[in-house]
């Protein structure tokens, strides 16, 4: 991958879209369960981005993807518990009741984690990393930001000192080599810290690597796993664009499957853009 390609992706263009909604609905449920246990937790984000995003920025307004994501849920009523609890975290970043900002995974985690928990954030893009450091400077030792490749960085932080950890692996996949790197990173991570909880986000695009990834992740799993995906539209005839996304969880928390299964029909209804919208949920519990 060239230097230019490496630093071309900015999540601000996509913040709050349907893929973010799915990823963060899952994340909120996992954090809620894991912080219910007494022992301190480490949250590790391999590709942290800028942490939070203004939806009035030039980035967000250029494609306005949030309008078909968080924008469709913002004022919805009668939602299943998992969606309501996700919205609580988005509203915590918009306390005047108007949707100005979209909290990324680091911000959601910081809002939900306890003073004894820790955040380990990796971000290679120099501008995003600088924003991330400035944003969380006041958090002190609770948050560590490293300008590093998250795939390689995982080796230095696993297993965490507390032996309790949630790892989010969510690269952009703009370079198809990311698919291979995800598999290699997960194989190594499970050898280092087999009991950790890992969530791997991936895009649904018309690329064979995307279709093959869930099966490759299943082959790595030695214990329980959960695979969830949401398709919001029919794949484009020109083969371009993001028509959905998925999350694969190793060692999922108790009742995660039950709570997500109750929420997904509503998410299909709210975020679906045509008659091809659908979801899938598979779960193995040993």
C-alpha cells in the first residue's frame, strides 16, 4: 500500500452511517455487560479515527451518509432495548437534544467505561491521531493514544494486565490487504489472549475478500462466536458502494445474541433503503 493510499481514508465522510449504527449498537451492548463485572476492563481500538465527528463539517456534509444512518433513528420511538441504549450514548454527545455530533467507538467507550477501566487507541493517520490526542488529553492515564498501525499494536497490549479486555478491529478495508491482515491479527491475538472478547467489523461490498471473511473468522474461533450482518439495499449494478456491513464477535458476552436478535427487525425497517434490506445472525455457544 502506498503512503498516499494509507492516509487517504477519513472516517468523517462516513460518520453515523448505517455501518456505524450496526457496529455501535453491538459495541454498546458488549460494553454494558463487561462493565457490569467488578474487575477493570481494557478497551482496545485498532483503528480509532478521530474519536468523535461533527455532522456539520465539510467531511460529513459532502456525502451526508449519517442521514440514512443515525438520522433515521434519532427521533424514533418505541425502539427495542438495544437500539434505545445505543441512542442514549449518541444523545450523551448531543446534550442540547439536536444531532450535531456523532460519537465514534472511542467516545462511546469513554462514556461507558468506569474510572478504573482503560482505553488503548491506535490510529496511524497523522491528522486523525493529533485530533484524538487533543480530544482525550484531559482523560489522563485512562486513555492512551498511539500513532501506530493497530494490527501490529495489538501484539504489544495483549493480554492486558487485568486479563479482561474488549478489542475492536475495524480498519477501512479500502486496501484489500486489510482482509488478510485482520485474519493474521486475530490468529495472533487469540494465541496471546484466548479469553478476550473481540469484535471484527467488516463492510459488505462486492469483493470476494468481503464475502470470504466471516467464514475465515469462524475457522479461527475455538470458543463461542456470534456473526451479525445488516444489508440496507440491493448491491449496486456497477459493483461499487457499501450495501451493508457485519460484525463478527469472538467470545460474545452473555445474552448478546438474545438482545441483538430482538433489535434487528427494527433496524432493518428503519435503515432499509429498498426491498432487499435484511439481516442475518448466527451464534455458536459451547
